[in-house]
C-alpha cells in the first residue's frame, strides 16, 4: 500500500494532536508534533534567559541539544532535548506563554522546518502545526484545517492540563488562547493560515471519534488512489 502525507493545521487546542495521534496509529504512520519542537526551543531560550535579539545563541543551543521523540511505556510520545526528557516541561505555562515570540523568529523556523521535512522523507506521515500545509509539506495529499470556538478549546486545554497535573484557571486560558491565536495568525513569517487546498473542519461540539472518522475516510480513499496509480 502506498502511503501519503497528511497535514493538519489549526489554532491552539483545536484537537490536532489528539486526532493526529489516533490516525497515525490506525494507518501505521509516523506522527510529528511540530508544536512540541517550537516548545523545546522556547524552553531552551527561557532557561538561558535569551531574548529575540539573541537568535544566534538560540540556534547554537538547538545544535547542542537536538530535539528527538521517543515512546513511553504506556505508548504515549515523549520529547527529548539532547538526553533530557522534557515531555512535561514543555507544557508548562511559562513555555506556552513565550512560544509565540520564539516561533516568530525566521531562522528558528527555517531550522525546524528543515528537520520536519527530513523526517517526512521516511514514509507515511501525519504532521500537525500551523504551517504544515502551506510551508512544510505544501505537496501533502491531504490537508486539514481544524477550527473550534475559543470557549470549547479553553475547556479542552483545561481538562488536558488537569490530567497532566498543571494548574490553570479557565478564564485565563480563554484569554491566553485568544491572544495566541492572534499572535500566531498575525506574525510576519509563516502565519497560521489555511492552505488554499485544505479542507476546513469545525470541531466545535464534535467528538474526537467524529473528527478521526472524517479524516481517516479521506486518507484511506487517497491511499487507495495512490496504490492504483
Ligand atoms: O500546537 P502547540 O500549541 O503545542 O504549538 C505551540 C506553539 O508553537 C504555537 O502557539 C505556535 C507554534 N507553532 C508554529 O509556529 N508552527 C508550527 N508548525 C507548530 C507550532
């Protein structure tokens, strides 16, 4: 069976990573969480106290501490910076609240996009982020743009955080999500924008299974089409 590339973009907490992980498992594809990569660079910058003007130092730090992914015993994905497991550290509030300025740095994006494209060369892939359909995998056979209301996304993130033991306030989360939406969509380099050939899917009030089924059906049809060619 021939494999395809699936790009899933959309704003924060629109359900991208949850559905992408399930679909990757069902199709036997690699799943790449590109947001985790920008979070890793943010963690490096915060630890060193770097500012946006010190981007060269940030880039050198990425070279010294390569980002990689692993699997935990329960099958969930783990994230490493060099040898350090940073899976939980990159989800903390200070990282979330600083990731927008770090991910707006053109040379950081260039470096991470190059790494993402290399990973995609290895076969069937499902990648989620903000610029996958437009910049990272413009040739992807399937591009999905997931959206959902700010209220629903804040509630999802609130529950996720609770499960991870991260304390948050729902109203603060709503404000932070709206602020991050604005910054992600208005930055100069690779803003969050729907690819012309993407399918937009509003997940407000739709179950995870509902979103998974929708994308999976499209992916299976495209996979079959590739195999017949
Ligand atoms: O998906 P996430 O919320 O973990 O992503 C964290 C941040 O990383 C998000 O606010 C914007 C940035 N990001 C990006 O600029 N490009 C991507 N492909 C993925 C994430």
